[in-house]
C-alpha cells in the first residue's frame, strides 16, 4: 500500500472509531433515536470515504501493475465484484 | 429506549468496534486492498442492521406515542427525513 | 393514495421514463460508458425521491390510521421491512 | 461498446421500462404503497445490475486501453469518481 494512503487510512479509521465511541455513549445515555441514527449514517459516510481512498490507492498500484503484467482478467473481475458488493 | 433494544444495540456496537480494529490491523499489515474493502463493506452492513434495530425501537416507542399524542407531524417528518438521509 | 401524492408520483414516473429513454439512446449511439453510468445514477436518485414522496403519503394515511385502529404491529413491521429492503 | 454488452444492456433497459410501466399502473390504480415501494426497490436493483454490466464492459475496453496508452490518470480518476457518485 502506498505510504500516504496508509497514513491517511489509519487517520480516518481513528476518526471513525472515535465517532463510534460517541454513538455508544449516546445509546448508553438513552439519547433520542433519531439523533443516534443521524450519527450512524455519518459513520457510514465516513467509511465510504475511507473506501474511496483505498480504492484509489488500489487502482494506482495493483490494478495498473496487474494490467501491465497481463493479469487483467483477475484485477478487473475483482473491481466488478467490489462494485456489485458495494450495492448489496 | 427499550431495555432490550439498548442491550442489543450495545452488543452490536461492540461487534462493530472489534471489526473495525481488525480493519486497522489489516491496513497496518499492508493486506490486499480488495480484502480490506470487503471488510469495510461488512462493517457498513453491520451498521445498517444496528440502524434497523434502533428504528424498530423508535417506531414502537416515540412514533406510536407521538401519533397518539397528536404530534404526528413531527414524528412523521423525522421518519421521511431519516429515509432520505439514508439514501444520501 | 392522497390525490396530490398520486399526481406528483405520476409526474415523476413520466420524468424517469423520459430519462430512461435518453439512456437507451446513449447506449444505442455508443456514448462513453462513464457518461451513461452518471445518467443511470441520476435515474436511481430520481427513483429514491419518488420513494420518499410515496413513503410520506403512506405515513400520513395508512400508518396513522393503522396505529389509531390498533393495527400498529402490522404497519410498523412493514416500515422496518421497507427500511431493510432499501439497504439491500 | 462491445456488441454483446450493448445488446444485453438494451435488453435490460427494455425490462426496466416494462417494470416502470407496471409501477405507473400500480399508482394509477391506487395499489398499496408498501407494494409499490417494493417494486421501485426492484427497479433500482435492476438498474444496478445494468451498471455492473456497463462497468464491466468499460473496464475491459476503455480502461485497459487507457492504461496501456499512458492515459491512466484520466481513466482511474473517472473510476474513483464513479465509485463516489455511486454512494451518493
């Protein structure tokens, strides 16, 4: 993994972990469910941003190398699979 | 919040936190991005299940009470808003 | 169904049908796939807006009536089911 | 666009158009909103399958050519953009 993608990913994971701790506290303190749900949506959005970052890194390393090395079937099949899984 | 919804929610949040720690380790150990992305998808699915549980509890408490108390405009507006936000 | 929800829904369905015809033409004319995909995303967004409208109408009619008539278990179970299906 | 991707896409678009006509009739005939919503979800799923097909074709043509021709920055940036848009 590219060093800057890795550093940025770890930073984002820390942020998501903090956000999730906040949601745990909201549940423990019986906060209003609508407010808790808005926070869980925000966590999912943050995970999607992490995914975009990881995908970007993946495309610029493994996918390019795979295509140049003649393993294009494998790397492209994985991309289509990820796309479908993302919509599940 | 209903006691069983609260207990179940906290259990699910713990599970999600554990899953997220696993993803952190995968990033730190430079695992294959495609495998990491499949795990972040699984975390989002787990958060959506937590949301269904919270929504179920919310409907059976605040929404029913709100409608019986004549505050239906507010509780229904919030539900439509949550629905739209969920698709953002 | 409320008359204005029905009229507005039919208007939106017409719009979506027109949008889809445009996508058909793009495919027939071999337009760039990335541009076609941006249009299919837009159609999905338009369908989600139609869904919010239908849900809003449903909440203000069947759900309120169901709760006042003591059929709350059924109407709330359907809402939770719709929420889960929406994320599938 | 590859001929088989094009033929299969047009077939799927016809299917989606038929499905949408069915939804229009359901609205016109005041069918139960929950049943209508389940159909709009099915249409969105069908559009997502069309997207997977189009993406698969795009990856195997334009993306591979782009990478081999040294236009990798452009084709990869578009893929990341599509991924982000898909989650909007």
